[in-house]
C-alpha cells in the first residue's frame, strides 16, 4: 500500500532540506528522499560562506546580491552557532582594478541591504595591520569588509532535523526511481538498500519538488510528461586545505590576473582553506575530484600573495563539488549566474523544478517555492522561517531569536555549566550543536560518561547522538559532514568508528536502542 503525503521532496541538499522544513512548518505532510547522505555532494562542497557575492557586482547581478545580503543577516540570527561574522581583507594589486573602483564596489555592497550585525567596509594600511604580516612586501594598501561563515553540511542537517521535528519524514540512502502522475496525485517508487537488501517504498503525493541538484535535469527528463524548460550547467569547484598560513582571525579575498578571485580562510583552528576553481564539468556528478592542475592553480594563486609558499605536498585535504547552475549561455564559467529559477508544472498534480541557486539564498528559495505550491495544495499559512531559529540556534531564549549576536556569551555559560569539558571540546560542541549540546551530553558529569574516544575528539556520546538524531550511518557522515574531525584521523580511527556504527545499528535493529528516525 502506498504511503500518503502532501509533498514529496527529491534531494537532500540545502534546497531540498530547506523546502521540506518550510513545508512541514506549514502543516503539510512531507517526505524527503536523498539517494546518499544529507549534503553529501554540492551542499558540503561550498566555500562555507554566507555572503552576497561581492564579485557578482561585476556581472551586474544587483538583484541577486541584494537578496543574498538580506538573507545574510536573517541566517546569522537563525543559527549563530554554525554561522558567524567573518571579516575579509582584500589586498590591493595596482596592476588590476583601481582602488577607487574597489572602494565604490564595497560601498555599494555595504548599502545594498540593511546591516544590523556586520560592520561596514573600510580601507587598510597593510604595513600596520595584522593581516599584512603574512603577505609579500609589495602589498601596502587593502580593504576590509564583512560577510558570514557557515558550516554548510551542518546547515543542511539542521534544516532536515527541524523538518523532521515538525512532522516530515526524512529518508537518506533512498532513491526515487520513478514518478508518474496518477489522477490528481503523484505515484512514486522509492528504493533504499541496507544489509544487501532492497526496500521498496511506494508514495502517493499531491505534489513533487525536484531539488536533486546536479541530477535535477536527469530526474525531470525521466518523469513522463514533465515540463522542463531550462537547463543546467555543471561547474566544478575545488578547494584545498593546508596547515595554517596565518595566526589572525581575518580571511582574505585575492584578485588574480585571470579576473577570478580566490579566498584564503581560517579553517578548523589549525588550517587554511583556499578556493575555489570554476570549471565546466561533464562527468559523473557523484564522482567529482580535484585535478592536479587545480591544485597547482590554487597554490600558484595563493603564492602570489603569501610570503610562505605552498605546493601540492603541503595539501592535507581537498574537496570538490559540482554546482548545478542555471544555464544562462555565459561563455565564462565564472560568469554563470548563481541565481535560481523555480519552474512550476501544474498541468495535473504539481511538480516544482529547482534550477540553480546558492547556499546563502536557500531559505528565500524555499519560501518562494512554497508560495508557488501553496495555492494548489490549499495552504493558507504564511511564511514563517525568517523569524525561527534552526535547532540549537536559540542561544538565549528557547524558541526565540535574539536581537543580537552573542555566541561568546553562550560559550562562557556552557563552559561554566560543564567545567570538566576540555576547552577545545566545549567550544566544538557549542559551535556544532548550540543550545542542543545539552542533549548530546545527556546529563554527563565527567569525560568518562561520554564513553570511548572512537577517534580524536569523537566520543561515543556524540557518535550515538549523530546516528540516532542526525541520520549518520557511516564514518564519512560523521568525520567529514557532521564534523571535520577527519582532518585529525588515521585509517585506524575510521575503522574503529565504522565498527562502532555497525554494532550500534545492529543493536537498534534488535530493539536495544530507540533511533529517532526508524
């Protein structure tokens, strides 16, 4: 017998999770399926920024930049544990854009949207400022401006968790293998595999959202009679991580001779993140990898600015993702629009295709998606997500957003309540889980109560929480998406964690543990 839902969301990246959250909060019966782990592909492969996109001004994308800048402040309030302000330094290269042009662009960036949290931009003397010390001596003048940092994969997990807690069913490792209209409903077949067995789930839904990211065009083409008026361009973006190149909290944005920009960002305390590239991609979106040429390019661009020179041998980790961008016929991959387009096919049971987008505007995209779907679904409720914290984001008052950003105050209180936690671990728990770190600790009074240390900094209590609450099933889910502890792990830690997760799953299957998403 088919399960009855109002909305089937195909795709567990940021757009799919955001739409599922918004829809569930409006009282709809929602089911989301994701063929792999949440955020396993594009949504965990970003530059980790909540930003307007300063460089998009060069392509006259004023509407997109304004929308993104407005969302920046909304998201900083909604999730101050995983999203926080970051100041960017742009050294001025006199051989490229003139200083007056950069200053004019930054002034426009400051005033395109109201700012209550982030400070304005201004000029810098790099000979006197801390951000000038790691740079080559030829850079004397610079500029500084504000944007936001985000733990991108956790942003997806928290949207999915909020959707689940509002009644949505979230199915990971589950593919939508077919969908067809059946009267005023969709009939979809979902398949998942576990322990070598295939489970088939039939779903009847009043509407479908195609938020399959790089696979959105393929999914739309596979649906009989579905409307597909737009195309995607798959653009590969790659990043490298090296040991920390500087000791201050600023990030850098570098202008390069090829007119592209590169970011160098403080990362996980001990590292520097450098990226990204922009290359047309025609391969399997699920098997994208950085090339040797991309590594060399990112090292070369960083070496133009930093005194400390790096090479491929200094790279400790890389990641690549495919951005499914709306095809606007741009010849230059860097110039392809990062805006999104929502296409509603309502010739029968509605189907909404999500084309393009960027992580910063996901919440607004979801809001607009629901505005398009609501009339056909008979939904009368108003938009609600702009004023609601994500799980763990209610740092001061449970269930309410605060009027100011105060993570530091929360961290002080958290450490005072749990003085037995090592400082680094307390900070990571506070950053990753916010107010919900208390649920992870579950009343623990000492480190021994957290169980075995399965990997550096990863205790059983956290692994159990992530498996039972956030759909983590494999070591990569925990070490690279729910956290970045993989940067500190060796093969023996991965094997130990995999064994623990298998044992935990087996115990759950026999009724010895009550998983939140069984």
